[in-house]
């Protein structure tokens, strides 16, 4: 399934945050969405997932206009999303987290679905382990498995590498690539560090101050002078 948006505009707090964003990701493709902090990447995911309604523009899921559908309706159509901070319910065990994900909304899923998803992401922890005791990579895997068990067709991943060390990032990237291929999912992957997307994304789009400034294969796009400028201007001292 593919995901596209056309001419997305949104204002928040009285100022334009996204201005005319148009992009698409095909089934099986990993589209990197990069840009300096504050570029509007998370806001774009809020709009694509249905948490925020755009002031203008439309969102297409497999060619069908879903702009007026709420978050849950889009989720039922196969659009899944993770958040920038991997918040797991600390007081629940891994088994309980899986159970609540299975029973979150119809169709209710069986333990088989949860076991399949845990295996698909390579989550190797006991169901009795406290979710709050998991380390960063396992938290990411747990949340990813909770989404995967519903067999989404499009996944929006907001900075999944945040808080991970290099070896963990490589492992997570390999998992994401394999899942995109095997499940023929369109994956939109937000990351503010350009270099992390070179090996993972098939294609990237670069957002700066709410506008798309470049698009193409990762390496060539990162060499684009406009992209370099956007990064240098906002680089911290
Ligand atoms: N609810 C909001 N109200 C006002 N401004 C917001 C709101 N959400 C985000 N912004 C602003 O929009 C800009 C883009 O934010 P965000 O989408 O989080 O960027 P990114 O994920 O690329 O770092 C920032 O300047 C941020 O302060
Ligand atoms: Mg963000």
C-alpha cells in the first residue's frame, strides 16, 4: 500500500509550520524524511496519521483520499505510527503490554499474533519481564511489535534511532528494511541525522522550515547545496 500527501499546509500557534508539502512512498519503499530540528517532521507525521487536520491539502492511502478520516479510522486501514519518545507502560509486564495491544480495538488478536510480531522484530525477553525494565532497543522493538501484530500496510516511524548506540541502530535498521520488503509496507522514517539514512532509506525528502527543499537518493541529496546550507545554518555551536 502506498501513502501520499499533496500540498499540505498547517499553521500552529499562529505561524505556518508546513507549507505546501507533497510527497509519496510506494509499497515496499523506505522513504527517509530528514531535516534539522524544528523543520516540521513530527508535525508532518501528526498530519499524515490523522492527529492534526491540515488547513489545506490532502492525504491519500493507496490512492484513496483519507484526509477526513480520524486517527483510528486511518489505523484500521493499515496506517501505523510510532512516536519520538518510546513510552512503554512501566508498570506492565511485556505479556500485559502485548495483551492490551491485542485487545486495544477490534478485531481482537490472539496470542499467536503477538508471538509472531515479537519474533518478527527479534524481541527476545520473557513475557514476565517488566516493560519499564527494558533497555532502549527492546523498548523500540516492543512498541514496533505492538504495531506489527495488526499487519499495517504503511508505517510512520518518528526518530526510531533516538537514544540508541550505533550497533543497535544497525540492528534496528536491518529489521525495518526486512519488514518493509517482506510485508511490502511503505515506511516513512524520520531522522534528523543525515548520515543515518544513507544505508537505510531508498529515497529521502528534506524538510526545512516547513518546506521540502530536496528529494532523491540519499547520498546525492545530502550533497545538495541547499541541504548543506539548511544544516549549517541551524547547526548548534
Ligand atoms: N502545537 C504546536 N503549537 C505551536 N507550534 C508548534 C506546535 N507543534 C510544533 N510546533 C512548532 O513547529 C515547528 C516544527 O516542529 P516539529 O514538527 O516538532 O519539528 P521536527 O520534528 O522536525 O523537529 C517547531 O518550530 C515547533 O516549535
Ligand atoms: Mg520531531
